C-alpha cells in the first residue's frame, strides 16, 4: 500500500461513525437544554494564540502542536483544544464588551502530536462547553454536573470525578515556591520532571513516572487564600447538594496553564485508556491574557473517542438498532425503470409507512440469482422483486430473506 492515513489518525466507518454522531447529537440536546449556544471556530489559528495561553512549558505547546507556515509565511497551528479558540472568537466579536455573559458549546476535531494508543489519537474530537462572565462557584458546579449528565446520557455511570482548586494569582506563587523546595530534595526525578522543576513545578504532581515518589508533598489546601478556600468549599457544597459524587485530588493539576481555582477530571475504570474521559476547570485570566476585558470563565471538554469506548462497554449502542435493509430486484430487465422509480419513492416515503429503512438496488444487467446474492451480502431483511407477470397485475413479490418465503403484494400497498 502506497498511501496510509497518517499515524495517529484513522478512517471511521459504519457503526463507529454512527456512534460518534449519536454522541454528538445527544450532547447537543443536553447543552441546549442547559441554555448553551453552539459555536464553530476554525481548525487552525495563529500559533502564538495557543503558545501564549496554554503555556510555553506545557506538553501541548512544547511537544504536541502541529505548527506550519502558510504561503505568506504566517505561523499557524492546528488547534490542540477548543477553549482558547472560543476565547479568541469571544473577544474578536467584542462579546467581552457587548454581551459578556454567555454559555457556549462546540464539537470538533483537535490535533496533538501524542503517542497513539487506545482512545488516544493525533486527530481526535472534543465536545465541550464553556460559561463566560460568571465567577460564581455555582458555574463551576454546573459545568461539572453538565459533564456528568452528558456522560450519563450515554449510559456511562461508573465514573470518578476528581476535583481540586489550584488557587489564584495571590496564593498560587506561595504554593509553587513550597513545591520547588520540596521537589529539589527528591532524588531520582525523571528527565521531564527535572525540566518541569525549573519551568512549571506544578506539573510534577501529575507526572506518570514520578508521581508515586511524592508522598509528603506540600498540599495546595494549606496554601489557598481565604477567597479560594471559600470558593472551593462552595463548589463542593453545591456538588453535594446536587448529589454529585466526587473525590478531592490534591495531585490534580491539568496540563494547561490557563486554569485558576477549580480543575476537574472525569475518569472511568471501564475504559481501556487510563486517561480521563472529560476534563476542565475555571480560567478567569485567559480572556484578559489574550487581549480581552477581564472575563472569568469555566468549561470542560470530553474526548469523543474515549467516551465512545466507555459508552460501548456500557452497552449504550445496543439500544440503537440500525435500520432494516431492503433490496429492490428485477426478474425482468425491462422493469428496471419501474423498479428504479419505486426505490426512489421508497427512500423518500418509506415502505408501508416505515421510514426507518435503507433501500438498495435495483442493479441492472445482473441475473436474479446474482441480485439475490447481493441482497444476502448486505443482509437485506426483504427483497422486493419486480417480475413481469406479477407487475402486469399491479403486484410485486416480497421475499423474506431470512426464511426465504415469498408473497405477492399489491404495489400500491407498499
Ligand atoms: P484536555 O483538553 O487535555 O483537557 O483534554 C480533555 C479531554 O480530551 C480528555 O479528557 C480526553 O478525553 C480528550 N483528549 C485529549 N487528548 C486526546 C487525544 N490525543 N486523543 C483522544 N482524546 C483526547
């Protein structure tokens, strides 16, 4: 084979494609019910937009972005996530000034140069939602509950919601300093952690290699200022009131620098991938950071591929039967036009009023035996045969492909 889809990408057919569309459609219904409005942004942006907001020292910016130059030498990047693009659009359309409060959702392809594995791709789909200009902890709780509701609508109920609060610009520097002091005394740090220690010490906490070595590490809970503490207390209280179960995880830091205060991840033991199904948090400084008016915001994104795997193992797609296949065949070649017209009508109006069907055929120039073989191949439930004698009496033959029985039916009754 000369050409293959690039590593980390894939061609999606049949049930998987249908399943992914179904997830998207269901999520949209829930977002709309919660008052969110859809936004579509370009899949590439000025590369500096991501570098600036996600953070120079994050894995995404350091190792995973697809950056390229266009013909005029502009440095662009395929979007690695959706939050930043939406914030850019929010500012560009002056919404930070004219209508700062808004609830938005998106669904689209994201691109990260990561090591592919089950549920992890270089091109993947995120479905996400964001609440703008709402600094209330109730918005944090709403986003977490929304993530839970979307997953639960796919039959994914066995989830663990991990939450943490990373503090704000007042208290986080003190925590950061304590972390640097602590990590400097830990021996045998992995190469990534040695680098992170200088540039982004919070990230050491969720290092997959070293994390288990950190037992006595400084806890953010001891460093939060009183505002951040009150804020986190309220988020937890509201989640409890709404019967949303969660675990406080003081190692949860997330891989993007724009987060302030609440961060969360939704994990599930049921999926092949150890990575989170969905994740998000508050980012009160992002809009200002990239040139807009001060606009606090909070949001989340789920990875459609991972959620698809989880929904599949929860048996979600078993409730959705694909439509029955019908095949239109001809016993006599001169009836091709009639059969063709019938097939067109059947795709528009259904057969016997049933529109939940897929119609195949007719095929000309093939013997009836060969046509029926094709009908078996596509697992047709029924084949409608146009045959001369019956057709002259206004009838067709309807063949049940399972038990191979056949009846005559008035064409007008189909
Ligand atoms: P993040 O934007 O890193 O906060 O990730 C949010 C969600 O997107 C994760 O919880 C995953 O479900 C999904 N995700 C992130 N990276 C990938 C990837 N390379 N392949 C598939 N899904 C991903």
